[in-house]
C-alpha cells in the first residue's frame, strides 16, 4: 500500500504504540512527518525519506552494528 499523500498528510499510528506513548507518522512525497498523538497541535518533526529509512534500518541492525548514514 502506498501511503504517500501529496495534498494533506494522512497520519498513521503504529500498532506497536501503547496507549500512553503514541507516535503518529505521515509520509509525503519528499518527507516523513512524526508527531506525538496527544500533542498534535504542537507540530511535528520532519525527516527526509532517506534519513527515515536509515533510522528504520538501524532499528533492525544488531546491537553495535552502526547503521547510521552520517
């Protein structure tokens, strides 16, 4: 499923999020947006899609495996 939306971001909550610690993510053509679901009006953090992929890849890397892209 392509979750890219070029008009208005469509926010998704991870199925792994717990009720008190929810993070929402929206994917646009050029970026990934991240916000806290309890504080939506306080804005969001913007990551390039490349940086976001680096982060996601690092989550699956073995401990001490680096995974960062400078």
